[in-house]
């Protein structure tokens, strides 16, 4: 049984956003059974044990599958996607296109999105953050406007729903404290379409339920 590592507890602003969500979602789409292992004081394993044995930066997520340990949400989602034609097409060109959008999600879009979210959620009261926020918001807005143009007339990033949509939707969620996604109806509808999938609902309910149970 695959093990998925998740924080035993996180503050309310992070609930429903923690990156084990994208891993759970991919597993739910692929129909692969998994067991969640909680990381933290008094949980299945301590943060120190987790950092020593599974994720050298102490970050969530990581997985363990039949003795193999893997970290970085993008690598994990790809590993799962390779096991399901629902998430990664076999055709080499279509596969390359899905990978392109996965890298785009994690590099081109998530970086400015996370930068803005970090300013808002972690450093909002710092003087430097107040000065930096405008530029960070402009960069995120620029990338979202470009992404919205790419999604014009498309239901998903690369033809059918794929692993790329799991990553892209997950990072759009990071901006839920802003109206940046809502400003682009094409993006808001895309996010809504992906989040309407039963596999996403199960993954989200799983993360929120586990966090609530541990509270
Ligand atoms: N690039 C990593 C980022 C992982 C990451 O930032 N995880 C957050 C939770 S969503 C975390 O563990 N934060 C705590 C920390 O960085 O110490 C990935 O995609 O797996």
C-alpha cells in the first residue's frame, strides 16, 4: 500500500492547500489505494524523523511505495500519472505536452503565485513585504492573464484532463485569499471544472477530514 505523508496539523489558512492534496488527487483519479501517514509531534512520525528519512527539507509531501521513497509534489504526481492513462497519455507527443504543462505549472505559474501568497500569508506586516507586494501581485497577474489566454476555448491544458490539470488547479487554489483568479472567467471556470471532479472532492475531504480528526 502506498504511503502518503501529510502534516498532522496546519493553521487554518493552509487547510485545503497543503501539497499532499495534489498527491491524494492524483491517486484518487488513478484509483490507487493509499494510506496517509501523519507527520508531527505525537503523530505517526516526528518532523525530525521525516526529514531524516523521507524529505530532506522537511516539506510535505513525500511518498513511500514498495520501499521506494520520493519527494517533490511534481515528481510524485508524475510517478502516479505514469501508472494511469487517465492522467498521462501513452502517445509520446501527447505525453510531452502533458509534461510541458506540468513544468509550466510548477515553474512559470506556481513561482509568482507562491511568492505573492508568501508575502500575504507569512509576512504581511513586514515593511519590506508592503513595498514588495505590488510588484509581486503584478507578476502573478501577468502570468494568470497569459494562462487565461492559453485556456481560451479549451477545457483542459493538454486535450483531455491530465496530471497537468491537477498541478495547475492546485496552485490556482493558493490564490483563494485574492480575486486574481476570479478576474479571469476562463480561469475561474477551468478551476471549477477541475474541482468538480469526484476524485478532487474525495482528496479534499480526505485532507480536511484528517486535519479535523487530529485537531
Ligand atoms: N517544491 C515542494 C514544495 C513543498 C512545500 O512547500 N510544502 C509545504 C506544505 S504545502 C511545506 O512543507 N512547508 C513547510 C516548510 O517549507 O518547511 C513540492 O512541491 O513538494
